[in-house]
């Protein structure tokens, strides 16, 4: 994912000026779509990592909390002393 973002950002100076020069005489709506089309992929790639990693973190925290709760519940019980007598 990071490689895609780096490639996209590093390649922009090579192709973006020529694209804007080519569409300079186009209508306003076309130029607005061009701006959205050039910014949206990078924005999507940079914003996509947040919800995915956030979901992973929340899942990990919930798993740790469940494990800690089960451990504390099992260790908080008083020990049972079992004495067996055989005659």
C-alpha cells in the first residue's frame, strides 16, 4: 500500500503539468473533473489505511481485554483445598 502512495506522489510532477496544459482551454466542469480525478486516487490510498488499521487495533484491544478478563476471573477465585483421605 505504501509503495502505491509513494509511486503516485513521486510520479505526479512528470505527468500532471502536461495534463493541465492540455486541458487549459476546456470548460470549467471538465477541469473540475480533472482536478478530482488527479487528487482522488492519492486521497483514497492515503485514507484507506486509517479505517483498516483502526479496525485491527480495536480487534486486538478487544481480544486482549477479553483475555485479561478471563485471566482475572480465574485468578480471583479463592483456591480450593482438596484433601483426600483414604482408609
